[in-house]
C-alpha cells in the first residue's frame, strides 16, 4: 500500500508531491515497483500537526484521484483516501476512491462517517488512536508516556468497540481492515509489543494493516538514537518483516520496491488473514 501524501508537512515526504502531475508520476513508479494499492492523503497526521480544513483536503486529494482514475495504467489498482472527515471521504469516493483510511477510528467525525459507510459499499480501515496528532508526541520523545495496563488488550478492545459501531450501521465486516495504530499514542516499547502480539489482533478475523514505515520508534530501535526518516529504511524493513510474521497482511509504506522484495522473501504459506 503506497503512501502518497499530497501535503507540505508530512513527517517523511511532505512537499514531495506538490502537483497532480508529480503525484501521478510517483504512483506510476509505485505500481511498477509492486504497489497493490494507493493511499492518498491531504492532511498530515504526524505528532503536532495542525488540522487541515476539509475543503482544503478535498482540493488536495480529489484532483489526484481523478487523474489516476483517468489513467488506464491504474485500472486494476484500488485507492484509499487517508482522512478522518466524512465530507472528504465522500468527495474522494465520488472521484473514484475505493476505501477510507480513518486514523481516528471514528473519533473525529464518527456519526457522519458511519452514515457515509452505511450508504456506500467502500472499504474501511479502522485504526486505534489514543489521542489526536495535535496532542501527541513522537514515540521516543514522550515527557509523559501513554499509560496502558496492557497495550495489546486495550487496543484490541477499542477495535472491537469500533467494529460493534460499524455492525450497528450495517457495515459488513468483510469491508473492514484493522490497524493497531503504531506510532499513534504509543511508546517505543508499546509499539514493539503490538508487533510481537499482532496475532491477538488478527484473531478478530479481519486483515491487519501495518503502518510503521519510517516512524520514529523504528529509528530508535534500529539505530539506538534520534534519527532522520531517510535513515530508517533498514529498520523499517526489519520490523515490517517481523510484523508480517506475527500477523500483518497489508503494509502501508513509503518504500514500495524494497517492501515488495521483502514480501517475496518472508511471506509464509497461510491464508491472507
């Protein structure tokens, strides 16, 4: 799942796709390198990021989605829109997106998002997030660390509660992917615990998404120090391989070709989820 952030301030690739043409060209390369899905986002969710108004998110993501959908090279490639706002998701779906990647787990715009999901047949990625990005910190920089009695059990319980809300609105579970929210309100060790025990999330019977690409805890684990996102590819590959082994089946990544090669080496002979 290739990350295509149409933003000026994302932590790793902000400003890289400053035009529709640049974004589409990047997507051509991602698909050629092995991407099976494109995730288009118009709002950074890095710690400390400021909110982007829905109308501006629409102005960023819809032209890119429309351009991709006009291009025959992407005929078989599904698109997700990375947003927590129902109005942005609705505009993206009308433009040709197939799924909504909601990192708030229905916290930001839940009633409207549920209504949208109930009225469509799109896919939905349900993520756990302890707190909004504006109130969060990088995983290795907490002054007051997030407190969980058992991070895996609490994340699993929160995802189950989200699934129950979706059930009540008639959203079929086969449309849903679960995301434990690595890097969102978790310390370095809490993120690692979620990776180690990913099978406990997978036992809910749905695919599990891994979203650890180039995040700060990856650099802290791999390099033992503060690091730049560009330094974190080797650590990202190592932890992605481990997450696949423990239950993740969809990888949301910046470095598509490297991860495609990785999956050929580590994928085990089992059901997709």
